[in-house]
């Protein structure tokens, strides 16, 4: 009798876990349909998928970095958060995560561009214990003139425990 009860209790725990997973996946499916719905400086939906395409909701991925609640642990993570900042129009974060020696005085984003996909091509160093890193990526966008992409080889430095964007060699592609 005791074994039957244990099996029943174990089955009950498994079923509750499966229901939670199913509910979570259902939320993800809904957010996938609303991938770029309501992105804006202050109006980002917490369940929307992050523009960096990590698979996590924006509220759990890049938003804490954009708000200043956390710092990117690697150069690639900073790169992804900067792409998300372009996608949501967060110029404050872009300037804040830019190294002072190369940072422009101000930054204006083109409201006609919609950044929708980031492909990381290569990375060199840039880990949690490194002080320099490089990330090569391709960022895809849409504009009234059609789609395009920007391929970039970016360099990053870590100062004071914080990764900062330093410079890039850029190639625009149609």
C-alpha cells in the first residue's frame, strides 16, 4: 500500500511539473506572435521575447541591463544587449555602454529601421576573466526601402568590472 501511495504522489508531482511547463510554453508561444509588439523606451511588454533572440523574455534578458540593474558578464552579452537597445530605441543605454574614448556626444537612431535578427558569427576572448574581447556579428533590419544587414567586427574592453563597446570595423550589406 505504501508503494502505491509513493507512486501516486510521485505521479502527482510529475503532473504538476508538466502543467507548469506547458503553461510556460503556452506563454512563450503567445509572446512569439507578439515578438516586437509594444517595444519602446518605456513600454516593453514583460512577456515579449527579447530582441537579442536569446529565447528569454525581454524582462529576464536584456531589460535588467538596459535599466542598469545588472552588467553584462561577457563581451558577447554586451553585444546582444546593445543590439536589443537598438531594437527598442534605448539610446541612453547605447551611450552608457560605449567607451568614453570613442563615444559620440549624442546619438540619434533612425526610426525607419526595424532591427529584427542578430547572428553571432565569431567571438575572440571577451569572457568573464578577460579584459578585451571581439565579437563579429550580422544584424538584420527592415526599412521602407527593403531589408538589409550590417556585418560588424566589434571590439570591447572591460574596465572596472564592466564591459564597454570600444570600436568597430563595419561592412553594410543589402
